[in-house]
C-alpha cells in the first residue's frame, strides 16, 4: 500500500507535513480534496477508524461560518455530509500509510508510524 496524504495544497499544516515526509524520504502521493474531492466510502472509512469527531475541523473558518442550524445536533452522518459538501471541513492532513491512519500533523506521530 502506498502512503497517501490528503489535504489542501496551500494549507500551512499540509506544507509542514509534506516537508516532513520529504525530509524523511517517505514515498507518498498527494491528494488535494479541495480540487479532486473525496469519495464518500473513503470518508466513512476514516470516520470508522479515527472517529468523525477527530476528522471534522471545527476550528476552521469554513465550519465556523456555517449557520447554527447546520452545526446543531451533529452526528456521524450529518458531519460526513458536511465534509463531503465542503472538504475544507476535513482536518488536515489525513495520512493513509501501510502502518495506519493519521489525522492532523504531529511530527512525533509521523516518526512513530513512518520513521
């Protein structure tokens, strides 16, 4: 299985994660879900493995700008629908590696999983 990093090209955290992968000579593919979208089965799989609460970026501008009624009573299905509609709401990066799934960028977690 190839390592794939999912996110948005110009995101600062994405740049840090990709720089870490490059520095550690990790072979990876990059999937920009802002331009290429994300498949519902993949997003559901991430939610199963990591939890939808961890995937949903509530701190981001896109989520904060939502009307209150869209943010109310969030559950797995509603959160997945929001992330499919606006992939910017997915926490970045999501890294699929042979060793597992990582959400967000913490160098120590990358080192443990890929180092």
